[in-house]
């Protein structure tokens, strides 16, 4: 405990090497005025955004991926201006500063989505941010922490189809050290290799636009079905942690993991808010972990993975 307190003090006093992607609230500026400019409003976590652009094509492409986050224009926190430069680049401006850019229209939506995810997390007083999928059932929430390529988005989509409420496919926010989680419900990022695996559950995938991320990976953005959308103020307690690992030629198996091992692996995929790390919060976090059932899930088939979770965990 003394070492924990010393580490917490060191973190609290150290300078943050990573500057926030957006500036402080006092730098907010509304987008450029103009009769031809179209503005739309979106809310993610606790931040409301306005995006203004003179390109209806770009505006419609963004809305196709974010329509389920659309909201009214009252009490906007962040005003963003999207425009095309004479050189053909797309720039997203915040307070006259470029905060995201794309080489062409195919990269606009990934750039906007990444900025939304990063800035919404930064602006919310979370306790723990985990690289994980998250879905909720009537009796609790399930975390799916894993690195890229593990199949967590595909499994998240399959669980939604099976009746779960959607919280996130890539970042799970623990609002408090007692395991309460909040939605970060950006559209699911479906890579080209996963389209066929999800085609029977989501036939609309075939007609969704293909986008190109900054890392040149081609993706489609699948909005969560209306029935699976959680209220943005929803809170749910995590009761299960499942570590997915896609192995195309392996048998699908669900194996229990001891909690100390699961905690270490969870933190490998997590960032702790240093300003909320102290002895009490650490003790509450460990107390919550003692209530969580943890598993390894090796999967080669979505049907068998969903069936294994249903039979073992009995949460849906």
C-alpha cells in the first residue's frame, strides 16, 4: 500500500507528456459562417460535437456512420469545421487549428471517428479506459479486452445479434473503480476479412461504404441496431471478462482464468486516469475484480463462440 501511494503521488505530480487532442473549453470557436454550410450535431459519452462543412457528400458520409449519435444543437461542447483544401486534402479544424486530416474523401470518416473517440475519452472523468469490446445483458456487462486482430469486434457484433445491448467495440470506459461502465457506442469497425463472417447476421454490411483508415486498412462502419442501442446515460456493472483470441483452425473453447492473471492482462489493455488513482480507488477496484468471472475464449466460429458463452455464463 505504501508503494501504491508513492506511485500515485509521483503520477499526480508528473507532467503529462501527451497533449490533449483538443484544447481547453475557452478556445472553443464556432465554425465559419456561410449560407451554404451544413452543420450536424453528435453526442458521444459526455461531449456534444457540431461538424460544419460545405460538402454535402462529406456530411452525408459522416452521418451514415454516426447517425445513431445525432442529437440537438443545444449546449454544444466542440465546434469542428471540415473543409477541402486547394490541394485536395480534407482538414478538420478546431479553433482554427487542424486536429485531423485525410488524403481524400475515403479517409474523412475514419479521421472524424478517431477524433471523436479520443477526445470524448479525454474529456470524460473516467477511472479506467480499456481497449475492449463491451456488451450488456440484463444481469451485467461483459468486457472483451484484446489487441487488434483478436476478433473482438466480430464477436461483439455477434453478441449484439444474440440480444446484448451495445456499449463499445474498441474502448470500454469504467466510470468508477467499482466496475461501472458507460457506453462509447461508435459504429462497429468491420474489417474486410470479417464481412463474410457477419453477412448472415448483418446483410446490410455488403452495401455499406468502404473507408480507408490512416494505416491503409479498409473498413466498413456498422451502426448498432436500434434495439441494441443503450441510452448514453446508461451504466452497467461488469460481471464477466472474456479474452477473445481468433484462431481460424482451432476448436472453440472457453476456459476459466484466475483473477490475478486476468487483472494483469486487463491492465495490459488499459489506461488508468492518474488523477483518480489513490489507495481507496485501488482497493475498490480490486474488490470489484473479486466479483468478476474471467475466461479465455479461443474461437474459430462465431456460432460456436456464442453457444459456448450462452451455455457456460448463462447471461443471455
